[in-house]
C-alpha cells in the first residue's frame, strides 16, 4: 500500500520498521518537531524521526494539523491508508478522510478499556490482569473508532511500564502488518466498539509518583511499576527526594510511614494496609542501587516515620 505514518514516541518505532520491511511504500512520516533537550539544550529529534531518517523517508513536522495548507499537502500524497501510533496530535476530519481506507490507529489497550493518552500506565495502576493492542479505524472521537483487530497479553505481577510498553509495541507492529494485508484482500471488516466497559486513561502527571503511605501497600507497589521509568515513584525524607524503582509487598507493623530494617538490610515501610519493601532506589544525582546498598549511604533508621507527601503532590 501507499502509506503515510504518523507517530512520535518509541512505541511507534517497531510499527514503522515493520511496515517498511513488509514492503509498503511509506511516502511521508509525520512526527513532532525536534525540541531542545539535555544539559546542552540541543535539539533532539523524536524516536520516529530518527528511524524514518535512517530509512530514507521524508519527515514532516507540522506544529498542528488545522491549517488548510497542511490538510491539502496530506491529501496530495494520494494515500491508500495512514497508520497512526502514539502521534500526540489530534487528527482533524480532513486528515481522517484523505486516505482511501482511512487512518488506522495502533492503540495500546483492549478498547474500549483505557481510551486516551496513557493506557499502559493506567492498566498497571488499576491492577488489570490483561491488556493488549487494538487496531482501529479512526474517527473524530477519542479512540472511539471501529475495531479491525485486537489481541490480548497477560500482565504479570512484575511488569513495569517499560516492559509492558515494549511487548505491546512489538505486538502492535505485528498486528498492523496483518491488518493492512487483510484490508488489501478485502477480508477484514471493522466492528463497532462495545458500549460497556469504557474507561479513560488520562495523561500521567509527575505528581502521581508520590508514595502516600496511608494507601494500601499493594496500590503503592503497582504505582512503582507503573511509573518505571517515568515519571518515577518517590518519597521525600530529610529534604531529599528518593525514587523507588523496585518494591515488594511485605509484612509491617506500626503507623503508616514507619520504617523497619530487616535482617537482609532492606527497609520496609508500613502502609495503610501491609508494608512496602524498598528493593531498588535512586537518590537525586546518583545511580540506582539495591535497597540494602542504599541504606549504607543514607541514614534511615528503624522506627523513623516517613512523612506523607505534600498535598500538592498527592495523586488524584
């Protein structure tokens, strides 16, 4: 097929590579414009931009898609279909209607559960036992279009956002190739999404990483995994913010926030229900370390009570 690809983040890269390998003619890639990043504030291209450049595909970075000139340029590509994955811009009607087969989206959940910006994080936070990828034909709603293909994957008790992200990105790459093959043969029909079970995966805020020891330990353990690597789960002690990169459920006594030091040298913090063992942590400006090594370089004693995060930092 003659395609355009619209994507920005790492999630979209395997799909772009798979479509190129499958022999589709990708005539243009749309992505976010480069932004200053790092200490030197040098402009950094998106992961999709980097892969498209390596593949020799024209890259377009319009600041928005509302201007008539952008829509006209998109229509002039004379596309069979456009593939969209983690793009970050809302597609106006003129874009949605330009390709013959429409715009086909790779979404990292089993729709209609977790429509929206952060389906992977929200599935982990909610304790879902499975998620997956849905290939859908886009309409003007927020992830409301009819479904073409879907496949589920289990969520394990050790999955982080990064691990689940990578599995779903690879699954999405495989499914989009299959979906386009079946569309070309005329053997794939779109079906409406169910009207029940709709949930929304709102955008993640940095404040959501705050560990509120009044909450159940099981909830906080999911928060640690859901926010690894970004934005990170954290607590503050003696004026320093400590990231928790790995945690386990444990028995604990005392008021929420009370620290206990185990025989293995790891700290466990009492929560509203149960306790949270700090398995892997990171201090500001330092590298990640195991929880026992952390205690050899940071004063945290048994019986101390960690303060609750400030009201402004509490997750909503």
